[in-house]
């Protein structure tokens, strides 16, 4: 079936009540038929639910949908996007292992790689997003994972998935892709050779700024490896949040198309504004990786990054003059959002580190929502003039 159909029609089996919309399974545990049923389930001789830290019908429905959309064999859900990244790394890595990562990563991911994992003797090496020879050269005998974001946050750098996947397979390491900005509607990294896809479901998967969630999608073999770690460390996604996210998927194809249409139009308008230094959007022809983005992304997504002339002072003035846009660190909402990465999402990086990944003091990240395009642009335009 098509993605639109999968997102709507893949549901867990109806109960005896014949409900049309899937109910909430708000239970911490499950009853057994008898002592033998209990024994067989704990011995993993049969499938079934034991405890909601392990599995839950609402969570499983969400994973079934996401696996179908990303074309993966299996998945695991966590309480947040960062819990998904930590669960994957924690389950697959041991002391002495090494990670290669693109330099442009989310601020919390950077802190995992540089402050938390080194405490357990897990090291990492950063590579500029498009330095493919350096990716290969940085892979050491103890390297287990190459981790990337594409498009990156907030610089919207694009990495050639097919090219990097070939390097990883040659070197026998896993390629892990954070697909949060694109979603499986726009980009499916597994089809280009990635081994694992991670989502912060808090963003576009939810799409309305209501809840937290994280999803890991991969082969059944890899999901089996992280299952024991996840079960016993407990980063579980709640049934209620899973229910919300599963229902949100029903409109994800429509939402992502509208986000992308609005964002492309805004990027084009910003590109011609005299108060703007530069604009980055994956499907703008001026983007240096435009051809790669067109190859692996159906649309350009809902994020636009740009820099206002005048740097930090004018950037702050622009934010203060916005009337309709929300000022928040989230993204992927139905409502348009403006963020200043240097003072929020990437504030823990040093100025030198921000400069290395192209985050200037005047950089503004816009998450373009589903409002009227005319209203979105009117708010941006008046803030640019007054800023």
C-alpha cells in the first residue's frame, strides 16, 4: 500500500467491542491465562505482552506504522528523541569503541558525544558533513557507528546517503541517520543504504507540539540487540504518547507536503530580500547540495535557515518584532516557529564550535507552519523591515 494508506490503515487488531478508532491501553501489566502461559511468555517461547515497560499495543501500532513508512524490518520506541539516540548507542557500544559523526549535530547529541560517552571510554571524531574521504579515513578498527543528520540542524547541510553508505559497508560499520527534519514522507535513508534511522517523534511525527517521543528503526537483528538494554534501562514510551503519535501519522503526508510548499515559498521570498545575507533551504537551487537533496528528498521539508544583515543585534530585533510566529526551541509544529540557535539549541557549543558548523550569531531558524502563506510572509516581512 502507499504511504498515505499505511499511515491511516495500519492498526492493531480490533477488540471484541469492534471500535473504529484504536483505544488506549493504559495498563502497566497484563494478565496470563495460566501458569504455563506465564512461563512461556517469560521464556520468550511465544509472543505477547508482559509489562508495558517491555511492550504495549499502542506502542506496537506506532512502530508498525513507522516501520512500514521507513521500510524497516522492526523498531523500538522511547520517551524522547534523545532517549532514542542514547538507547541505540548504549546498547550497541562498549568501552573502547569509537563513533564517527558529522560535525553538524543537535546540541544535546554533541554533549553525549563529547561529555557523557567519554566517561565510559567511548570516543568520537567529528567530520565536516561533505568530507567523504575524511569519513573513510576517520573510521578506525574500533569504530562501530557513523552517525549523521541530514538535513542538519540548523544549517540544513545535506549528506549524500548513498555515497556514505557505500563507505560504511566497505568498512563494516553501521550508518545511523537522524531523519527528524525530513520524516519518512520526504526521505527514507534505509533505501539509500543506511542501517538505522532515528526520529525525535516530538517534532513532525507529532506535529502539534503536544508530546515527546523517540523512534529507532532498523533490521530485526539490530532491534533485538537493543531490546534487552531498553527493557532494563526503562526509556519507555508511554501508551498515551504512542496513541497520540500514531494518530498524528494519519495526516503526516498531507502536513509534510504543506510544510514543504510553504517553506519553499518563504525561502524564495527571503532570497530576494535586501535585509537578508543568505538563505538555506534544501530545494533552493542556490543550495550547494541541491542536486543531492533533489535525489534523496521528495520535497525540501519545513525548515528554512537564514541570516539577517547586521548580525546578532538585528537578529534579536527581528525575533522581538515577530507577531504571529512563536518563539520556542521546538520545531515541526502546525504553528510557525522562529528560533535563535546560538542562544538556545546550540548555546552549549563554544563560539568556535558554532562557527565550525556554520551557526553565526545572526542565524535564524524558521520552522514554517501550516498557516496561510500570506500571513506567514507578512509577519516575516514586517519584522525584517522593522528590525
